[in-house]
C-alpha cells in the first residue's frame, strides 16, 4: 500500500517517468544488498524481538511520511529514502518470519503453514495497491499514510503477543563477514537445496514474464489498460488457487519430483502464452503460470525450512529470498533486452523453452533432489 502511494507522489511531484523508475531501483537494491545480513540477524537475535523492531520502525516511517505530506514539505528525496528504508526493514524481517515458522507448528503441518503465509502475502500484494489507490482518490496521500500506520498496529501487537513453542536459545555468534555468508556456503554444499535454487533462478532469469506484460497486452494481444490489468491479476489469482491446493493436499511427500515437474511445466506454459493470439486463453495461461509458481514456491520453501539447521535457518532462508528477488529483478532486464533483439513472442518463448530444458537437465544431474521425499 505504501509503495503505491510513494510511486504516486514521485510522479505527482516530478512528472518524469525516469524518476519514477528510479524509485523502483531504490526498492530493489536493499533486498539484494542486505538480504543475507537480515538472515544473519535472524540467527543471532531473538526473532520475535527483531520483528517487533522492524514493524515498529515501519510504523514510525509511515507517520513521518504522513507528517511531511500534510505539511507540504514532502520532496522526492524523502520518498526515495523512505522507499529504501522501508524495503531495508522488510528485507531484514522476512528471513526472521520464515525461520520462526518451524518453531510455531509441528513438522507435519509445516507445508500448510508455509502455504497459508504465502496466501496472505499474495492477498497483500493484490489488495495493497488497490487500497492505496482508493485511499489516495478518496482521502488523499496523508490519510493513506495514516491508514498504513494504523494497519501496522495489529501486526505489532500480534508479534508482541507471539510465543514460540519450540525455539531453542540463540547461539552466540560473532557478527563478521564470514558469518553472513555461512548460509550461502551451506546451500552450495547441499545438492538438494542447490538444485532447487538453480532451477528457480535460471527459470526467472530467462522468463520473468510480468516485466513484458505491457508489451504483450498492447503490441501482441491488442488490449488496453483493462486487459493489462486482467493479465497482471491472473497470476495472483492462479497463485492463490495453487496455495489453496497445497492446503487441501496436505504434506506432499514427493517434494523433489513435484518441484521439477512444476518448473518444467512452467517453462512450457510460458512458451504457449507467448504464441497465444486469443486474449481469454492468454489470461488462463498466465493464471496457470501463477498456479505452477505457487506450487513450486510452497514446496521449495518447506524444503529449505526442513533441511536448514536451526542455528543457520535465518541465513539459509535469506539465500532463498535474495536469489528469488534478484533473479526477478535481473530477469526483467534480461527479458527486456531479449525482446528488443528478438521481439516479445520470440523472447518469451525462448526463455520458457530454455528454462524447461534446464529443469530437465537439472533433474538428471541432481538425482538426490529429484528423489527428495519427506
């Protein structure tokens, strides 16, 4: 919600699309640069205390933006700084959130818990921008920031009241550069985790389709802003259905096989979407992409939580977070360049087919990951 209001104000103050794009750069940099450090903090601090701190600072940040907007003193650099700091806090909190889950639920319910958290995340990503836009139009940017602050109050209260049922005391770890990269080293040595990271990273680097959705909507399918909105909403809807499917199925045991199958199918469906001329079929295909992605994400995240040792769990989860976010960010740039060289259809189809081929090769090479069951 706050991101929507930030972007609106940047463009309102400048009228410059380049400066608007710069705001998204300030949103992406902290995640890639500081994600591993956030995972380290999650392993050396009480995770509940870390979440209280980050949520409390997010609340203060929203109130500062409301005050600056109400006084008329708001400037573009304020918005850039707030975007950077807000994303920095979120990047610090995310590994702690995910590392705390195994301490709250029995192992047999871990996949369901992960799916439920993902459903909430998808709902926030879907409803947050809508709520931000409605608040701006109806009440103004100041009120939107105050609503943002008010929504953080129950979140802060929930974390304050949270009691972990099975979280051992934090180990005493000296904060230094080598410690920050221990999670990355652990993942690199674990063939199962390494395989899951590789197939997701390569698939998104080659085929991060949301980046080219405006091009597909206008130049290929010939639809306007409403059609673009439907194309962008379809993956989130499919993802919600995918997470609900995971909840219904319970603990899927053949986790490795399902991940490889889902990601291979993801690449093939992306190629089919690239060559679709029928708008309804295109919406259904991108909805299926969201479904397959959510299925893979839920199972992959559960595997990381299960295989990571307790004293490294925050750092291991931060590796998953940083690689996923970074591959999406760089994947958009790669697909943009490929589109300029080949055309939108050719770029998406090539990326999808290469991603599917890589998944098949990885399944043959990483036999332990393909056969992973728990």
